[in-house]
């Protein structure tokens, strides 16, 4: 996937910028990013690994990440409720077993004096959007990724991955909590489709013979 994605990037542009103008991380780049996060120690590693993991898996906007509350988490069902932003949809979505395990570990560690899932250090308020953006930039830089990438690139990444794995624009829009399927169509221009000549030949068996 990484080689094809790199070929899509215009000559002279930094890694992470594609021809369609969608900035996303390939699977290899995502792995490198999270390896960078996991070099941290203690509670910060646990917090950031979970936070950016949720952003990548659910395609969260950074403001959606910052506004998550403990009450939005249902650990018994393994679900997260994401409230609508930017004319989007409020939805309850399942998360992976790995993220559920990390969520439970973080809930046991976090400051219990506030309702925010990721509380900051001032006046019981959540970690700010700007701090999440700066944190992402630091981890991306440590992983050797393009400075043009941002937290929002994680949202693009899951959408491109879904397109590559056969999801329709309707499913992608639904997962990203978008009201219009047209918003999801742009991801197909950046996707590396996995059909091979052999697979296509099987689809046409008995038609072209």
C-alpha cells in the first residue's frame, strides 16, 4: 500500500500529500506513528495511545476527540457515542477489542474529578484541540512523517482503508458520521484497489470465452 500511495503523491510534494489533495497515512505510516506514541512512558503513553487510536479507528475530528466524556463510553457493550459536529450525525459505534482494553485501562487511571474522558490540568477542562494537534505533530515528526499531516489525516486514513477493502461510499459516510455520501467519494481517488488480474478473470469466467 505504501509504495502505491507514494506514487500517487506529486513530485516534489512531501510524503503524506496525494494527488487528490487528501492527506492520509498509509498502513505502514500508521504503524510507525503508533510506534512513536508507544515510546512514551506512563500515563501519557496510555492516554495518547488510546486517544489517537480512537481518532484513527472512528475517524474522529479533533474537536470530537477533545469533547469525549466518560458518559459517552459503554465498556460493557464496547461502544463509544460520538456527538454530532459540523452538521454530522450523532452515532454510537463499536470499537475494537484492543481499544476497549485500552479504554478500560485509561478509565482506571484518569482523574476522577471531571467528566471529560481526557481531562486537562486546568479548571477541570478537557485537553484542548491545540494540544492534541501539537501532540500529533510531535509523534509524526518522531516517526519521520510529513509535516503536512495532521490529526485530521487519521480520519482520511480510515476512509481510504475502507475504500480499499470494498466499502461503499454509503458505508464510509456512515462510519464517518456524514450526512451525504458525496462527501465520501473523494477517498476512492486515493485508494489502492486490490483486485488482481486473476480475480478479475474469475469474475469474467464464462463471459469472454
